[in-house]
C-alpha cells in the first residue's frame, strides 16, 4: 500500500508539472499573440480551433478513459498491453481518416471555411498529433514522468519559435503549423519511448478487437462529445452573435479559469487509473480513498478560489493587461467552475465510471449538453460574454447535481464490498 501511494504521489507531481506547463506556455505567449495578430486573425485561429476540436473529440473517442482503465488493469501483462495499444492506435487512425472524409468536403464547399482553407488544413493536423500522442497509455501505466519531460522540452522550443517566427498578422499560418507540428513531434517521441522503455510491440490488430474498443469507448465518447457541446460550442455560439473582440474577452477569462482548474484536473487524471485498480481489488478501500480525496480536494479548491476571487482584478491586470478589464466580470462568474467541476468529476468519473455506470453517466452529460445549448441561445444574444459565462456555470451545476444525486441514490459510496 505504501508503494502504491508513492506511485500516486510521483504521478501527481509529474502531472502537476505537465498541467502547469500546458497552461503556462500559452499564457506567456497570449498577450504577445493578441497584439501581433490583431483581433481578426486571432479570432480566425480560435474559430478554426473550435471547429477542428469536434474532430479531435472523434479521434479521442473516450480512449483517455476507457483505454486508460484497461491499460491500468493489465499493466503487468506486456502481451496484453501491446495488444491493447495496437488496437487502440489503429482505431484512432481509422477515426482520423473518417473525420478527414467529412472535414475536407466541408472545408471546400462552405465559403466561410474555403476562404481561409490553409488555416483550417493546418489546424486539422493538430488532430493527427492527437492520434499519435497516447497520453492514455502513460496514464494507465502510471508513468507520467515521460510525457512530462517530452512535453516540456518540445513546448519550450515552441515557445521560443513563437517569438522568433511570429512577427505580424501575416505569420498566422506559421503559427498554426507551429501549434500542430509541436503536438505531432510530441506524439512521435512518445511512441519511441513506449517501444524503448516499456517493450511494447505492435501486434496485428483484429477486426473484432477494434469493434470491441469502439463498443467499450462508446459511452465515454458520447459523454465527451456532449461535454464539448457546452465547452467548445460556447465560443462558437458566442462568435455567431458577437464579434472577435467579445470572443477574445471571454476566451482570455476562460484561459485564466482553465489554468486554475488545471491544478485540480491533474489530480483527477492521476487518481482515475489508481481507483480503477483499487475498486477492482477492494471497494471498501476505494470508497474510503474517494471520501478522503473529496474532503481534501474541495478544501484546497475552496481556498484557491476564494483567494483568486479577492484578487481577481489584480490578476486580470497583471496577466492580461489593462485592455482586458472587460474580461473581469466574466472571470468572476466562471471562477467557481473548478469547484463545481471537481464535484462532478469525483462523483461521475471517479465513482460512476469506475463502477460501470457508463449509461447513467452519459445521460447526465447528454441532457446537460442539450440544456447548455438552449441556455446559450437564450442568454448570449442578450448578455453576450456574461450570458455565455452563466450558461456554462448553470450547466456545470446541473451536471454536478446529477452525478451526486445518482451516486447517493444508489449508495455507491457505501463502505461494503
């Protein structure tokens, strides 16, 4: 047990560093890119990213949860791990090709996209990078130190490249290829590490295994796609009713919120595979762990949120600058999302999914996603960025209440095997 906790702490530390770097690097470049690109080009690359994100969800297909869980359970069986790895990677590649078959006609048939088709094509390469980057494998093996080192090394080069090559709005395409290219490089290096360090070998994928992976990941995928309805779609809908400047204010506030949320999100990613194995071995120990994790994480989140709220104006000015004071009201609304999402994560992902309640988890997410769309189309035309902020916050509250309600109704945290 002591050894298990040591592994958990090591992975938590690695993932903490990884999450911090993932948000720190973009935050460093954000003020520079806003000024250099101008609102039109900055809005363009964000809109393109929002569009392409739907295809990233397709290729991820919930494998960050379903495959992570399987790898975690069979981590000591290299033969089984190699088979899982081969089948998941093949399935992701098939989904990437299927996505491209849909993406390319849309790109060239719709004038809004075709006018800037090089930007969208370059952004779609980000999806290929996502296919190559098997973060689910490292999470399942609880060896996050490798991708942390790889990610920081490549992102450091990306950071330097931004300031060297991006000098004006004319360099927007270069920026797109830097973004996509960095993820592709991370993916390639990760695959080499998996072969060299874990002795994982490629096995010929079987059609029945690919079908099983699609079946296993279905509810995770639909749930993730539903989540996208009230995350990625928010910027898209906001852009439909406003302009790039308003979208920029919301996006800036949301980046700050995500940076804070990342401090707690990395703990959730670390805990998930650990709990997968723990629930299999002893439900009593797993339930006790969940309750302790819930108390400690909520206390930490409350302290951080309260502190940030008190100094929110100063934080916005220091990080974003005086020109982004319009982001302050939005930031104060969505600042409570990390606590709300933490609750839904613990009851939903950590408990419901690990105990096999995928359908029930999906239903909560799906109906919440539909509700978010309704709220967005009602609130955004009248209240713009603040309307989006309230739509997202209300939706996340509904999700948390749904996960909490189901868990308590089924007594899933009762200490009995």
